[in-house]
């Protein structure tokens, strides 16, 4: 098991967890979502192959409307 942080909340996932698996596990709607790991945005094309590492900081970014 691997400890990670998702939007500053600690989670424990299996050692082979990819970003795509994490999204399914957390039941996140992916429409309009960007994901950064340790400050680097990960392209959606890499979500199924990017394996999370111990103590990764995952940031889920959603667009916000403003005025």
C-alpha cells in the first residue's frame, strides 16, 4: 500500500494504482478535470500509464467561473 495526498487529503492506494484507477476509485467525473502530480500537469493520454508513487501530491483541478 502507498500513501498519497489528493487535494490535501491523505489516501492509501495499492502500489500499482494509476491516475485512471484513482479517478475510478474516488468516483470523480473527469469532464473538465486536470490532474497535477507534485506540481506537474499530467496529460489525459498518460492517466492510464502513470503509476502513483509514495507520498505523491495529487491535485485535481476543476475550472471555475468568475466574473
